[in-house]
C-alpha cells in the first residue's frame, strides 16, 4: 500500500501501532480524521498529551487517577478492610459495574508472565505487602484472570501474604450464569462439580 | 463504564469518535497509549496535527498529496488521456495495487447520496468537467462502488460528460475471480450472463 503522502503514511503508522489495528483500518480512520476541522484534530491530539501529563497512579491502590488518592480509596463509605487484587483498571471497571462490591482495590498493573518478561518486580506488589502489614486489612480477594499466569501470580501473592492474619480468597470458578452445560469446557465443569455449593431457595 | 480519570475519559471519547471503535476498545487502546513514554505520545499526537497542516488536495485530480500536483498526475510516464474516476484515496490505492492501470485518476471525495445529504455540489465534479473540456482526454472510466449511490453518480457524470468526444466506460461487473458460482448473488450472476465475453484461450 503506497500512500501518496508521507504525512498520511506517518499518521497511519501511528494508528496502526495500536494493538489490533491493521494498516487498512488505520487508513480508514486517518482519512476520517482528515475530513475533520483543524480544531477537532487539535482536540483529538491534545487528549493524549493531556492524559499523559495529568493522569497518575493512586498512591494507595495503583489505579489510574487524576488526584493523589483515587476516588475509590478516598471514599469513606467504602470498606477499606477488604481489598480486591486486580490486573488493571479495566478489571476495576468490570467489578464496579456489578455494583456488588463495596471494598477497595489493589491494581497490580499486570500479572506475572515469564513468557512476556514480566516478573514480580515489574508489578505493584510491594505496596500490597505494605497495606497488608499495616494491620487493618481483614480480607484480600484475588480477582486475576483464570489463566496460568493468573494462577502463578495468585500463588506468588499467597506466599507473600500468608504470614499475615488476613483471610485470602479468590473469585469462584464455575459455569457462567446463563451458559448451557453442554458447552462448558471440561476443566470449568469439573471445578464447578468439586466446588459445588449448598442449594439455596 | 465510570472511568476514574476525566483525562482518560476524554481520550477514550476521542478514540471512540472514530468510526467502528466502541468505548471498550477505545479504553484498551488508550491504556496501551498510557503505557508509552511522553515522547512516543507526542509523536503519536503530532502525526495528526502535521497531517492536517501539510496534506493538500492535488490541484488536478483531487487526490491527497504533500505537493501542489500529486505524484501520479506529475508522473510523465503515465497516460493522462485516460482518467479513472474514483470515490476516495483508498480506491486509488486499490487500483494502484493491481499494477495494471497506467492512466491518471480523478478523486470525487465521495459519491452522490441524498440519504447522507451529499449532493453533486459537495463533490469534486466541476474540475472533472474542466479536465474533459480541455480536449486531451480520450477515455473516462467510472470506477465507483456497485451500489445505488454509485449508479446515481455514474448517471449524473454521464449526463455532464456525454457532450464531449470522450468514450466513457465503467468497471465490468461479474462473478469475482476465485468465487464459486453457487454463492454469487442473483443480480451479479444475471449481469455476468448478459455481459458474457468471447472465450479467450
């Protein structure tokens, strides 16, 4: 694809550097941008520069925030004896959307993945140990992906945290709500048999 | 989705203003951008501002170009008695990729679409008439989409151009190369029967 303008080519390269966007899609998006006014394009571009300039990590939980302590950690209505450990801000949003969790979070910023060269030292783990050491935390919930990397990270955290008097739990694994049994994979189904729960009316 | 930072929210809004990108995908892309360095984000943002500043329309064909007359129109090896009329720069790239066309182009910048409020006056049509009037053009090929809007535009252009001594053609319509006959739609198949061609060995 030989684009007749090096400026458009550069813009296409930048857009297609985003994960999951190919050159062809990038060109479509760039041409749509081209059709906008100068001011609109400036607003578009400045959004990313402003974001990088102003967004920080919450000093308590590591979640993205515009202020020193994020709106969740600084909310006195939330139970800060209960910490939910997640991979990134998208998981926080997913759990917040359930409207069934009133504790606080700890955002690791990734999971341990030797294949991708991500070790425990690259993650927001020391501050979790600090929070556990302070003594007010009663329970920590591991809410990481149900993958090998997630399990590895869970185990690593468990070994660091078991010394403290804190109960540690993970999300329950089982057949999804609304899923048909015949389509559940074997591991999920076998786990949900082992972890069967008392029937409640 | 309640994002805990108004700067990230703004960046997500900007990315999701692009066609075909929803809020969830936008957030994924924005978080990936957040993980880049300040310089990388500046390069990303500046690409669009520079593009808007420097890219112009070729004064001859209306294609995007960094210079007054685009590299195709100013290429003396190309046959400028043959003009291919297309909707936008992506069509130019698609035809160029075939490596089987040596004429020049005329980029309309859209097609007539009353539903979207696009009339003939919104398109790069007067300059096509000008080019036809100059007298050196021998053939004009209509290479617009095979849709109702494309056909409407073809017909409109035909009425404007038929006064000149220029042969007018359109791309052939028929069963795609490599396609199985049973999956071709009725209109395509019927057109390709009507326009059947002498068998060549």
